[in-house]
């Protein structure tokens, strides 16, 4: 099978490339990535020598580039990870999120319509469901929960989901969608909560917790997410949405304290800062459908996954030190100085 992985030089896409090369040695994997600030060829360094792997630089919102990719590579499966993915950046400047996440997805779908495809899989997010209140731990997102977005990022992802469903119904594009909770693990870009806190703690910098730190996220080790998508593209039913999550809810403050404990650092590093605008309170996925229909269940508990993740950042300083010494410095200063 020839699989195009868009956004494969990013966090989850990169892990997915490795997952497929390891678990399906007969598949051919083509990573198609624009290499934005979040894309990093060093993430794919260990795949470059694999004869079943190829990297193509390109933008999903560039029609000519996308059509050329389809003409030359004749993919059977597209897994669309490519996106602007950071909520805080979408609050600062929404436009690029609309171009990449909505227009880019529509161009990929047009290419599927023009050239044909066995499966188009859209990697979506639980953020399309909005948030749940903190005082109702009995509530979870199911696949039938209404879309109700809070940030320009989540609005752009929900728009893309609606386009995928429209193309599936109107043009019979064989599409599936997955909506996953927060991922963590190797190659996570340092702007996101877990890597940011690990790196700041290692560098003796303050750990900026938004608001009171009581917001809840439902954490999933990235390899479990990759396994779920792999199952969906091979066994999932066309036209279906699958929620992915492992019931690992933690408040942000619990996550930050766990990281400090693993690193043997004091809680005095924690600094409460101005809250994110429109900050979603709680995400919590009900994964019953994918579990009962496809037999997927997560294998990594949060307490083990966070240990492995901290260990990865300790062992791969070169990967993140290069990132935080570049344009990331300006980003950090803009978002956090005087916050
Ligand atoms: P990321 O920001 O780490 O990586 C995004 C990748 O997409 C980068 O390699 C970037 O270069 C590439 N890209 C961006 N714009 C592009 C364009 N126009 N054309 C081609 N490539 C482009 O993101 P991530 O955290 O790995 O998320 C991947 C996907 O999973 C996204 O669609 C995101 O919405 C979704 N998702 C993420 C999480 C999470 O916790 N990180 C959870 C659920 C769903
Ligand atoms: O739920 C899936 C989503 O998870 C994905 O769709 C997004 O692409 C991904 O970025 C992530 O979104 P979040 O906004 O939940 O992740 P982030 O790491 O940005 O923030 C997690 C929580 O931590 C959130 O409540 C905000 C808080 N936070 C974040 C940062 C960066 C802080 O308190 N301080 C910080 O410095």
C-alpha cells in the first residue's frame, strides 16, 4: 500500500511515519510536508535511509503541488495530519489556520476526487466538540456530540471535518475522520504544554501555568494514537467518525507537578500567568466506538508515558535545543514576557 502522510515532519505525523515503517514493512510511506516552523526533517532522520520512505516538500494548500504529488506517487491512502496546530497562535493570527486547515483539506479532497483514492483519513481533534464543565465528570465527548468550537484553531478543524463529510456524501470520497484527545511523547514541539514545561524546568526557567491550572486535558501517548489511525485506515468503515482517547484526565497543574517530581525540581518554579482567551475547561473522550468496533485500546498509562517522555527529552537535547535557539525565542518572548 502507498500511503501519503501529510504533515509527517511534525509531532504526530512523524511518529506515524515510524509506526507504519515498523509495523507494515511492505507499505510505502511518502511524507508530504511544507516544513513550517513546526516541521523538522531531523524528526525523520531515522527514516531517510529506509527504501520504503520518501520525503516530498510541499504545501497542502497549493493545488498544483498537490496534484503533482498525486500524479507522481499515485497514493492509495492519504492520512492528513498537516495543520496549523497551536491554539495560542490561532488566537494571535487566525488567517493561516483557515488557509492550511480548511483550504488545504479541500484541495486534498479535490485531488482524491480527480485522481481517485482508496481511503482519505482526516486527523481531527476532540477540540471540535468545544469543552465540558469541570463540575460534570460524568460527561464525555461521543461521536454524536454537537460541534461547538471555541478557538479559531478548533473552528478551522471543525470546518475541515464538515468538508470531509460533504465530499464523502456528494462525491463518494471514501473518507474517515478521527477525533483524538491531547497527545504527548517524543518529537512534541516545545510550544505545547508538556514539552514546554519539561524544557523550562531543565533550563531552570519559570513554568507558566495559565489561569488557575485547573483546566483538564485527556492525555494519550502518541503511539497509541498512531495505532488507532492505522486500524481505522485498514478496518474502519467509510463515512464514520472515531473518537480516540484513553481516559487519562489530568488538570494542567497535576501534569506540571508530575514533571517537576520526575525531574527532582521544586514547585517554586510554577508561575501562574494570565489565562488563555476562551480557554476550554475540560476535554474527555468516550472511546467506546473504536474499542468495540475495531478492538483498539490504549496500551500506555499516563504515569508510564510521562516518564518515557521526560526521558526522551533528556536523551534528545540536540533536537529541542536547536529549536528553542531559533525563531522560537521571539515567539516565547511575545507570548510570555510580561504575561
Ligand atoms: P505539528 O504542529 O507538530 O505538525 C504539523 C505539521 O504539519 C508540521 O510538520 C508542518 O510543517 C506541517 N504543515 C503545516 N502546514 C502545512 C501545509 N500547509 N502543507 C503541508 N504541511 C504543513 O502538529 P501535531 O501536533 O503533530 O498535529 C498533527 C495533526 O493532529 C493536526 O491536524 C492536529 O490538528 C491533530 N491533532 C493533534 C493533537 C495533539 O495533541 N497534538 C491531538 C488531536 C489531533
Ligand atoms: O485536544 C487536542 C488538542 O490538544 C489538539 O487538537 C491541539 O493541536 C493541541 O495543541 C492540543 O491543544 P491544547 O490547547 O489542549 O494544548 P496545549 O499544549 O497548548 O495546552 C494544554 C493545556 O495547558 C491548556 O489547558 C493550556 C495550558 N497551557 C499551555 C501552555 C502552552 C498552560 O497552562 N501553559 C502553557 O504555557
